[in-house]
C-alpha cells in the first residue's frame, strides 16, 4: 500500500462520497423504513397518542421524532 499524502484530492473525494452515502442510507432507513415498522408494531392499539397536550397519530409521532433527531 502506498503512503497516503495529507490533502490528496482523490482521498478527500473518496471520504466525502463515503460520508454522503452513509448519511443517505441512515436517513432513508430512519425516515422510510422505521415509520412503516412502527405502524405495523402498534397498529393493533389505539391509533392516537396524547403527547404534550397534543393528540397525534402514532405513526406521525415517530416521523416527528425522527425529523427532530436529524
């Protein structure tokens, strides 16, 4: 393996694309897959939850929490 030089443009681009792909994957799973999973998990129970004085649908609540986390 050759020595890696600090500031190498190819190396910086490689890390930038790696970080971008990792972020997109995490965001997709958290915003598209988890709400469907949680809806299926809690679908047999009450569909609405009282949170901080608001009456929210349970699948919307997980979407709001995910959005706030990002």
